[in-house]
């Protein structure tokens, strides 16, 4: 595949551009489309939404629960990150989730709630799910122990609802962190494979640094992403086009 990226936008790109003036990247075989803009202004479609919207703190200009819920309402199949109390509030409007995953980033504490420090985030999943990823048994002694107590072979160990994936770019590796709320590729790989099948289109209305898109391309999905911050958009564009350039065993596209 020969990619046709637009020039990555400068961090000084003026705010408030019309949608027609906003950069858009489309790969030559049509597997990836990326928009620089506000997801409230860009209508996209696909098979499943997998996204990490801004939530819970009120520190971002677009940290607006009403807008987030309005966007989520339009998707039958979706997987959404959030603090449990936030997702429960959204579920009052969106309906009861079909699956609930707790993400425990074992190398960080996320924030303080009252006197207790939160160590987990949650993922609420609505709609059909597919492949249940196997646990990395060779590295997961807890999974082996639980499986053995049930009288099962280690080969029968399935992924549970607590995912222990270290957060990227912490401590001495902070210079490698590409987004303030960056999710690990290992976490997103499990979520993409759980919520979609090869050839489907995964969408992310809050794309950030593009981790969902990188993983979607890697595992044979199409991807549509939106990001309003020019710096993060440029990061996502580079990461995803680099992944496309690696070639693809699923759909036969090569950069």
C-alpha cells in the first residue's frame, strides 16, 4: 500500500477551523481515515466504538459528560473507559453494559478519591463480543493458580475481567509517554479482539495518540479516528502510518 498522508498539522494550527479546512488522512486502500477536529462536528460510522473519552475531572474544556453521552448514544456496540462512578452515571442513560472490565495498571496509582487512592479504571462494554483472549499463562502465575484450583488444565485459562497491564512511560521512562492518558498497546489489543472481528471498522472519537488505531491495524481491522488536539493528532498519524508501513498479513495492504 502507498499511503497518502496529509502533512501533519503544526501545534500552532488555529482553533475553530471549518471542518472542510481541517486535515484528513485516508490510506490508499481505505483502511484508515483520521480527522483533526472535534468529534461533535464530525459524523463517522463503523462497526464498533472503542474510546477513552475525557471524564471525571472538569479540567478539560471538552470534559463534558452531556456531550460524551450524546456521542456514545449513537453506537450500539461500544467499549468505553471511565472511572466506575462515571460509567455508572452514563449507564443510566445508555443502558446496562453487557461486560465490565477492570483495568489495574500495576505500576501507577491513578488519582485520589477522598482518603483512598484509586488504583483502577474500568471499561464498560455494550453489544456483542467475540474472541476471548487467552491469558499470557507463562507470565501469569495467578491465572495458573486459579485455573488449577478449578481442576482445569493451564491450557483452559481464559481472560478474566481484571486486566493487569502496566501503563506505558512511567517513572524513568516518562520521556517515552506520548499522551497524558496513554493506554498500553497490550490492553487495547485485548479490547479490540474482544469487541471486533477481522475486517470490521473500529472507531475512536477521542483518538489521543492513536493507540487504538495502531492495534486495530495490526490485527486486521479498519480504523476511523478523530482527535481535536493538533499535537496528539500528529502523533497518532505518525504511529498509525508507521504501523501500516509494516505491512499486513490479514488484508494484504502494504505501505
